[in-house]
């Protein structure tokens, strides 16, 4: 998995913007951000967003918003790399 910051605390920005890539068959394990909401925008590939006990299928151009203090994860369920943006507000 690759996640590179474009905006963030280190620059003094009020939000974090990250471009990510998850390889076929891989995932971001369930996590929780007590102070940060997260919005995931799928650029290419097929994903399964996990929010609490709910699974949300996602494809290119689709968006998943996760409120702060909510368990969530993201799994690549496609046959190619999953590319996406993550917006964290405020930054992680």
C-alpha cells in the first residue's frame, strides 16, 4: 500500500489530502480516528469500504464519508490496483 500526503499538518494546512494505492488483494485494516473525519474518493479500481459492520461497494468516481470516531477500513476487491484520494478533516 502506498499513501503520500499532498496537504497536511506539516505544511500548516487545515486538512490532509492523500493519494493512495492498494494492490490487488490488499486492504487498509479497520482503524478509527477519534478527532478526524475521512472522505475517500475512488479514482480507479474496485473497493469495498467497511464502516462499522456495513460493507459499501465502491467504484471510480464514488465517494465514502466516514465520521470521526467510527471504525472503518478499505479493501481492494478488483483485479487491478485501487487508486484513491483521502481527505482528512482536520488532518490525522
